C-alpha cells in the first residue's frame, strides 16, 4: 500500500502518530512506518498477525517481534486502541485510539465502529450513580453482521 492509496483521513492519522513518536524520540524505520500506515488505513481492526502479513509483503525480512513491539509502543503512547478478546486474538484500532463502542460479528469477527449518541451522557451518569471517576470504558455489542445473517 503506498501513500497514493491512502485517504486524507488516514494520512492525517499517520502524521499524528509520527509526530507522537518523534516527540518521544522514537526512530521511524520503514517497517515501523508500514505498521503505522496499515493501522491508520484499516477500518478492519487488524490483529498483529494480520499487520505482520501485510508488512512482510513489503518487507519480507520483518520479524513478528518487530510488529508486536511497534503495536505495543503505539498502544503505550495512546495512538492505538487494543481490543482484547478471551481467545488472545486481540485486535487494534489505529483510526480511533480512544474508547468508543464496537459491534462485533460472532461468526466472521468483523468489527465496526458505530456512532452512538448519548455515550458521553452515559459516562456522566455512571459517574453520578457510582461516585467513580470514569477514566475509560469499553462497550461492545455482539451479533451477526448482515453478510453472516444471509448465510444463516
């Protein structure tokens, strides 16, 4: 995937991630840049294995450890949101690296980011009712996507 195939929104995300890495004195290797590009351009919430396969297509000598380290670094600096799953096949969101709702297909594992009105109100209500200072949240809905419903 080259920069001509990347949307302006994805290019903006890449620039944001690059700026954060540079401000923290992290090197920008071609492989690291490829990981950024994949995460910024994907709406699919890829796993590390999927990112690795994409990077290897361009850089065959890239190790899985390099991809893991880059994704972990991006997570640590708040530029990627990790969606953990009980089977350990975590997925990553580089477009919206902040808590937001997801709808997940239980058959094909497709993940979408629906816009939900009132989510901020829900966090404020949770704060009022519990006394907790809400720092983060995770709201996932599980079901069958339209494609899998056709197959059922």
